[in-house]
């Protein structure tokens, strides 16, 4: 399996996990343009008055996955999230989560970014 295929599969696993926890997926691979520094948010999900922006990583350890998310990437993701929230005029709560898939375990880190 290529790294691209692994990423797509990991996002699928994360999506199913969120659905099983009562979330509705509202966007997959949300991409913004030049005003946000070209960011891609892996998943955007909603449950009641909460929208979560999810970064999905597949690594051998949680630390490796968290190290793979740079400060520059976090800044771009935040700008992309602001753009998305403004586009739907969202007045509820929002949060950044990470779903880290390691061998034999899925780790959901709420408020990770």
C-alpha cells in the first residue's frame, strides 16, 4: 500500500470512528486556497453545537504523529477552519482534534491543535 493509500484508509477509519461516536461528517479533505496558505483539513464533523476539525495521522507512535504536525501546518489549519466557519456563519463551538492511528490502536486526542 502506498503512503497515499494508507492516508486515505486511515481517514476512512477515523471517519467511521467519529460516526460511531455520534458525529456527522460534513466535509472530507476540505481544501482552501491562497488566502489560508493552501491548507487541507482531513475531516470536519458536527455533533449538536460542536464542529470538530480533525487531522488524521498514521504513524508507529503517538509522538511521531504529533511531531509530524508542524507549527506552520497548525497555523494554516486554523486559518482554513476560520474560513470554513465564516462561510457557514457558525455560532456554535469549534475544536481541533487529532486522530492518531498507531499499530493496533486508534488514539483520539481532543483539543490537540
